[in-house]
């Protein structure tokens, strides 16, 4: 079973005009990115588009600086 994790990015280099949420799957084999992406120019609007019922985890100091938060 894989745990879905949505990582929210602040204008990453591959999408410099947007806040981006990318769905990852975490399991025994590690984490892997999926092709599911959400884009928005407004961070709060992007957060409202994430699936209902998720819990927000603030970024870890070791995360890439463009990572804002993760939702599980």
C-alpha cells in the first residue's frame, strides 16, 4: 500500500509562474512522483484544490527551498 503525499512548491524551475502541488506515493520501496499536478498563481487557491481531509506538514529545514509544505 502506498501513502499519497502532496508536496507544494513555490514557483519551481520547471513551472516558474505557478505554485505547484505534485502528488507523490510513499511505500516500502521509497517515494516516487506521479504525473498528478495542480497549478495556481494563488497559494491559498491551490491549497483549496487539494483533496479534502489531508493534514498539512510544514517543510523540513533539510527540504529544497522551493518546498512550502506537504499534505498527507
